[in-house]
C-alpha cells in the first residue's frame, strides 16, 4: 500500500514540459518573444499550479532560463484559441494549519480581468484542510485611482468578501448595484468576481482565459 501511495505522489508531482508560444516582460519593461515550457504531469495534463512559482522559457538563441516572481514583470502564452497572462504581484499568504491569512507573498498571478477602473488577479495552491486535499484560491484586486490592493481568498465567509469589496470600490458608481445580488454561493466566487470587475469597468476589460 505504501508503494502505491508513493507512486501516486511521484506521478502527480514530477513534471515534464510541453511548449507554447509566448512572451516575457523583463524587469526593465522590455518584451521578448519566447517559447514557454509548459509544466505537465506524467499523465500529460498541464500542471498550471507550478506557473505561480516559476516559469521556464526558451529564447530564440536556444538558451533556456527559469524565472521566478520578481525576476520578470510578466509573461503570457497562447494555446489554440486561449490566451493566458501572468504578472508579478503580491497576494495573501494562507496558513492551512491555522486556517488564516498571514501576511503577503510575491508571486506570479494570472490576470483574470484588467480594465480602466479595476483589475483582479488569481492564483491557487493545493493543501490539506479538514483532512482532505483542497484548492486554496487567492485573489488580488486593485483599483486604478491609487493602486491600492485588496487580498481575498476563497475560504473567507462570503459576507466578509462582499463587504470588503463593497468598501474597497465604494468610489465607483456601479459598485452597489453590481454587488447586491452576488456572492451568495461559494462555488460561484470566481464567476461573481469576474462579473463585478466587468461592471466596474463598464464592459471595457482585458480578460485572460480561465483554467
């Protein structure tokens, strides 16, 4: 039995790489065309979670580099009809043992929505909670007026998330009406945040495909 568990752990945590055409934005803002080495597990499924911690790229010269958050500003890639964008940005730091947020950490986060008035980024990680494996989702919301950031996570109570978003975006006319009938079910959290961001930006947004 122990050997079976050990094999399963290896299967899901050792990864190889696929390839996707993409770009990399350096620390000075220069954009390079690169080939993104996509992490995949041994079953061939893409291991997106690894991209929140590092990205491996192949340059036109053939040189291969692995970049971590803070070393580059952003990266992105296209996969068939879908486009994905990531940026270096702080997010909340969640402790699975205590079940609480504890400070912030710099990481790569996927750009969910980016508009004239508000933006939202997301990352996730898998950890043990309540005796089972659970996905912890992190959301960093920003406002254009002062570039302040709001850190959320999916284990917060919905009424708390709703109140914090309402307060954070109180200066925008669309906030009160948009938020009124949202955040009623935990499973709809991401969808509700996306709809709120679109309302706040009056439909003028840049969206990254969700995985």
